[in-house]
C-alpha cells in the first residue's frame, strides 16, 4: 500500500518550515506541495512542488495535488498541521477494509463528526472524545487520509465550494451515499497549529460567514435525501423570514448550482 502526502499551501512558508520535518519523518512515498499563488512563493527542497500562476482556492489546490499523487492512500494535511510520528501506523490498517473511504485524524480538542438530519438540515457536533474508534460523518479536509481510487471515482472536491469550507463534508456525504465508511481513530494524531488562519487573514468575518452559509446550503442541495426536501424548504423559508440576511447566502448558493 503506497502513500502520498498532499499539502495545499498559501503564504505558509513559516508553517511548512516548522512542520515539514515531521511530515518527512512519516516515511511516505512522496510529498506534494501545491502553492496556490502565494505572494511569497514557497521554497522547499525534497518535495514535489506544484505552483499555481493565480489563486484557485483550496478545493482546486487539493484536487491538483491528488491528481499528481501516485499513492494508493493520500494523506491530506493543511500547511499548519504537524503529524504524529506514528500517524501511518494507526491509519493504514483501516484501509484493509474495502469499505473504508477515509480515516480522519485526531486533532487536539476535536473528535469524530456526529450528525443527524433535524428540521430538514444536517446538524453536527464533535462526538464524545474518548479512546475508542468511531464512525465519523465526514473526514476533515485539513487532516485525513483518503483512498485515492474512491476519491477519483467521486471526482474529488467540488470547485463550487471555492475558496473553501464544507467541501470535505460534501465529498464525505457523497461517499456515505455510496456506502463507503469514514473512520476516526484516536491514535491517529495530529496537531493543528492555527485553524482557519489563512482564511481569517484573507477575508473579513462577514465575508467568511457568507461563504460558510452558502456552502452549507450547497451541501444539502447536492446530497440531501429527497424525503427531507419538504422539511428543508419549509425551514429554509422560515430562516429567511426570521433572519432576512440569510437570503444573501441562499441566493449565492442558487447561483453556484445553476
């Protein structure tokens, strides 16, 4: 079972300098960095480096990394994520089960994704943080391992979600709809230094919330079982009525679907 590491990067040289030694210590067959048109181009040795001439966003950067990857299993890490030295030891055995699409890692303070449909919307939270292996509703786009053959069959991240947020929920939801499984293993550990640091430095708080709300709706419209449509539409109208500002991301999402 061969392995690749893909790291999308944007203005993250300091993170890569700090974390790359730990990534290299994993012993993966290859490491691929996708520089999404950083203002100061990434400079590294000992890795395969893909440079975008213009910024394409997180989903496209990840997809380009996966397209270049040759491993059976692809480890996807944010530029500010440092893997534990035994990450592969606890990750790869799960892929002996042909139903497993992904293994999502144990970030400090975050566990597996627990989710359910309520009032026509997917509600989710961190599951109980313990020392047991759990099924997770989705795999984190910043720290997870994916079976590349299934990823390719699913078409990777959907660029509709650019510049980012919820593209990992979308592909995981699609995978689950096909009967694949996603695992969270407490022993597969990583340290995430600064979650959302790049987005927070690039977008205003208001803009980020609009992107999140838009992409949250896109996930539903792409993946929600039709039996929930009446409830979803009813409660979406209610949200807009009680919070008129929610009409903006709704229209944004409609524009992305057309």
